[in-house]
């Protein structure tokens, strides 16, 4: 039994060692693999003799690594190109949005009056200027109206006084005329009756 358990232990260790060595081979970098192949190769005069199978395995691994790296570089280049295109499109959108924002801001800060576009502050100044001119005109016309009204009232009062004087004068004249006619009639009657 002891030999059977020893044999089982030996086989298990052998399988684990082979698995470990294969895993270790796969995890070595290319530079470490070149160093390893150099160490385990035999020497002949000043040359190193490498087994063809080991050389072929190393060559295949290097080619696989190069192929993987090329694929990785190509993939990354495609990603970079895609991101550059996306960045260019985003910059164009930002530029368009900035232009639209500037246009909207200009439209927001301006008012169209009779087809003329002017800023809100200019429009405000124009409206207040018109209001000031209209107010000044109103005050001028109120002043003129009051002074004309004073003149009119004075003229009416003068006219009333003159009309009253004229009525008094007319009455006096009429009385005078009537008096003169009576006197004339009395004289005529005296002359006839005499």
C-alpha cells in the first residue's frame, strides 16, 4: 500500500509540476522567454545551439504577440479615429449651439420697431424721449390754453362792459333822440298853432 500511495503522490506531483511549468511558460514575457531559451540552449564553440522545436515555439509566441499587439493597435487606432470624429462632431455642435445662443441672445436683447431692429435700451430711450416730447408739448399747450383763456375771459369781460356801456349809450341816445323829437314836434306844433 505504501508503494501505491507513493506512486499516486509521485504522479500527482508530476502532473502538478507539468501544469505549473506550462502555466509558468505562458506567463513569461517575451524577453524572459528569450533569456530562458538562451540559458537552456547548448553551446558549440562561440555559438549557441537551440532546438528547432523550442525555436519554433518561441517564434510562434513572438508572432502571436506581435499579431495581438498589431490587432490591439489597430483597434485602438479605430477607437481614436472614432473618438476624434465624435470630438469633431461635438465641437461642431458646440459651435452651432454657441452661434444659435448668440443669435437668440441678440434677438432677446432687441426689439423690432417699424421693421427697424434696435436694442432694448435704445427702444427705452426712444419711448421715454417721445413721452418727454409729448409731455412738454402738453405743458406748452396747457400754458397757451390758460394764457389764451385769460385773454378770452378778459376780452369777454371787456366786451360785456362795452356792451353795457353801449346799451347805456344807446338808451341815452334814444332818450335824447326822443327828447329832441318831442322838442321838434313841440316846435312844429307851436309854429302851426300860432
